[in-house]
C-alpha cells in the first residue's frame, strides 16, 4: 500500500513539472511558444510583445458593436430606383462620432492650417467650406452666407458646404492631432506649437521616421540591447487607427441602432427610422407628439407655427438635438445628410461582399524612393493614394451658381448633360442618373460619385430612413450635407471596457 502511494505521488509530481514546463513555453505570454525565448527581455534580444491589448476610444467617438443585419430599403421605393434592395450582411465592430462634425470643430481645423501653413495659403483656401451653398435664386439667405460658419451662435451646428474630399482631409488632420496628443500625454514628445509648413506631426510620416519632433521627458525605452530609446511603432498599440468616413454599411447599421430591438439573437422589430415605430413623432407618454428629427413636414413647413415649433429648427439645429438612438448617436436622421466613404453604383447590392461591404476605387500603393522615403504627398503634406489622373481633384471647382442645376436633387431638370439641352431629358429617365435605355444621354454616375445618407433639414420624411441613398460628385457640396467620422475597431468585436 505504501509502495503504491509513493508511485502515485511520484507520477503526480512528474505531471505537475510537465504542466509547469508546458505553461512556461506555450501558455505563458511572457515566453515565446515557438522558441522558448523570453519576450521583452534585453538578454534575449529585446523582442517586444504586449498582451491583453484593448483599444482606447478616441475623442468624440462611440463604440458600435457589430453584427448582422438586413441592409437596404425598408420604405417603398417611390422613385423606382431599385438601387438598394435588401440583403443580409455583417458589419464588424467600429467606432463612430457621437454627433455630426460641428462648425467649431471645423473652425479649429481651419485655424490650425492657417497657423501652420503660413507660407502655403492655398492649403487654407482649399479647406474652406463653400458658404455660397446657402444662396438660392428666390430666397434671402445672405445672413447664412455671412454668419453660419463663423458666428458663435452656430458653433454647435453641423458644418455644411464641405465636399467629400474636404471631409476626408479633415479626417486625416484629426487623426494626426489625436495621435500627437497621445504621444504628448505619454511624455514621448513635447508639445510643439511652433510647427511650420511641412514640419508638422503626421502619423504616417512619424512612423516612417520622417518626423522627429521634440523628445519628451519619458521617451520610449528600446529593449534592444544595442539602443537606448526609439520612436513609437505601430505594433506598440499606442497610436490609434485613423479617423475616416464611415462606409455606407457602417453608417446604415449604426443609424438603425437595432441593438435596442433584439433579444439574444432574435430581432423583435424592424425599424424604418433610427427609432421605433412608423411615425416621426415621439410615442412616449411624457413627450408624445414631439418631432424626433429636423426635416420638412410638408410644403413650406420647415419648423411649424410660432408658439409650438414642431421640430424647433428653421434650418439646421444643434448637433445634439433630439434623442440619441440606441447606440447613443445623435441626429442619424434629419438635420443634415452625411457623406459616407462609398462610391455610388445603383446596383452595388448585387456584388458587394457579405462581410464589411464597401465599394471604393482602385487600390494604390505608396510610392517610395530608393531611400524608402515617400515620393508624393498632398497639399497637407500627407501621403497621396490617388492615381495620376485624379491629381486635378485637389484643385476642386467651387460650384457657386445659385440653383446648383448641375447636381441638385438628381431630377431630370437638374442634371447637367454634356452636349445636349438639359430641358430635352426624357421624362421617363430615372431621377438619379440621366442615362436610360430609352435615352441617348450618358450616365452621371462615375468614380467621383459618392453616397450620402440620412436626410436633412430640406428633406421630407422619406429620406430619413437609413436605407435610402443618394449621391453627389465628391468635389461638390450642399447646405444640407455634412459628415461625421468613424474609426476601425482592431481586435475582438466585443469591447471589454464597455461591459
């Protein structure tokens, strides 16, 4: 009996040693399971690995947990466009701005550009919104032309008159300012308010070793025994992914906010708008009858009668007006339409991917010289991704005509048709593009046609449904079109910090 006990104890001891050894080489995240070498140890060469990474939420953003949903039309297709038939897709988790980008946000951007690019005034001019979008031939909108962008009364209102190209430039600038502030807060860099011209912090330029900056009091320690300090690398997980425009699928998914209409994996109710019900008024007992968004209720009714304004806005309103949807996002219907990243095609739904659907243009690679430096940058000193044929986009044309006939709402009498009188367009032509099987006219859809969604203060309730979609040339702008930023979620789709 004693012998058997001794044997059993010996076997258990051997097993525990084996488990300990296995844990050290395979399960322990401080040791490589491939080589047995220790991570983050200068004695083993200093290869760095940080486990347990969880992405921080960038300024202004809200976490949007992804999932599957039916993307596409939920309203009757009154225009008979057939450009957004319903299909099931999956959207990965991401982050999105709580509200539309405000005038004060864009003014901060303009101020920075003017202060830094003192020798390049054209950079500032190209970033300016087109305030003349407010002009209409039979309306007195000059006060908006003069006041809307800069007067403090409109500071919290959404910026408008911004083209798709300008919105993308703003996203790039915001990425750089946020990442620069992260490095300053970490003590890796000193804050430098004297950056001038191309000598300014740019995330990609910094990662490529093309920006030094002023070293802070807590520089990044290099565990490589041959070095003392180093710059931050992307694999450190300190810098955030770039701010960008949301894809059409992301925007529509976030707008519907179906996280509030599900039980386990069952969706209890579909939605027409970002709120429950089929009407545009609040259904709760406390505030029953109040408008849920800023839009046009009927002909000539932009805000209701004095003493009881139905939506409280003659034009746009504060970006945090009305109730947020179930993701905590404000004004995902009404106020202003919003640019999304996708290039418009009427039949995108037929060939889009089931996971993270997106339609863009041709992929381009960064062009490096023999020393590994980036050859071409844009007017803000950032890397160019566009083809040679698209260089003229930076010299965008401002469409300053009062009626904006060349793009307006997309109806036949608003389309600019080269080589033909716009009055001759076939009455049966589809309202979103001039070309049709019964017409000799060419389509207005091109690689510069970008999708916008959400409905605005000039729109009827039909356009408030997230499934509806329209398009506009990426170089043009409107008085009811703004944008908000998004950011990619890296790692797990579940945000452990939010639980």
